[in-house]
């Protein structure tokens, strides 16, 4: 079977797309890293599921929500744990990181230039 084509759309920043990018690199899997500017975002916002990014397209089919994307890629590339218990620990670490990201989001928005 052939590998699907992947396109990841996000701002030209690390942010919520960086874990997905790292999973592609760890897995040695090619993907299109589509980085958009803040100026271009309003024009494409309505075409994105939930009007949010990142969005991962798998053979042209969109998958929204960063943690759904991470979990999908981790499973596809063999990083999601070999047992149910390991998979639960992967989820626990992801949830802990999500808590951290939610705490730092106000600062991250300033760093990324969305808030002055």
C-alpha cells in the first residue's frame, strides 16, 4: 500500500503544529508544511473545519484539532504505545502538555504577534 499524502496547514510559527511536524520528522515521513501569514488567515478561515488551524489533510481529507492530529500521526507512525497501558501514558503526557499550553497561551499569543 502507498503512503498517503499529507498537508499540514498552520501559521508560520511553531505553536500548535510543531508536535505534528516533529512526528513527521521522527517518522521519516514527507509532508507539505503549508505556513500561512496572519494576513492570509481571514481569507481561508471559513474553509477550515471549525474555522481553526492547524488542519492536517490526509489524501485531501481534512482533520482538525491539534491533539486529534497528534494522536492520529502517533498511531500511524508507531509512536502511540505498544499496549493499552502505554497508549494511556502517551495520552496522559499529551494531556499534561495541553494543560501547560493552555497556561502559556496568553504569552504565546504575544510572542507570535497576535496580541500586542
